[in-house]
C-alpha cells in the first residue's frame, strides 16, 4: 500500500509518496519549477528505501513553438559504484 501528497501551481510543483510492500518501503520526493512561461523547466527528485535503495534524479525541459526537448539523469547513490547513472532524452 502507499500514500502521497502533491502541490501544484502555475509555475511549480512538488510531491512525495511512501509505498510499502511486505517489509520493504520506498519514500519518493520530487519538485519542478517552470521559468519564462512554459519555455524552461528544472526538475529534481530522490528516492530512499529499504535494501539500501537511494537515488537522485534531475532534469530539464525546454520548448518553443510547440516543440519540446526533455533530458533526465538518474544516479544511484548506493549499490552500483562508478556508475554514470541512467540518461534519457526525448523530443516532441
């Protein structure tokens, strides 16, 4: 089971949730902020959980004229040593 809460206004948003499965748990937090209308956004988040689960993520979105490019990077803070994390790019 799990529960969460979020907040959103015209330029920013934030949220957190807690999830339980058996004896395992996960706490997630995240926030984003838009600048110059909807032209640029910065995002950040993190996860802390049982079994030494820890990660940090950050991203950016930029758009103009109906086109948008998004980039996100997620980095494990435990378990995998020497990792450059996971990187994603999308264009719409």
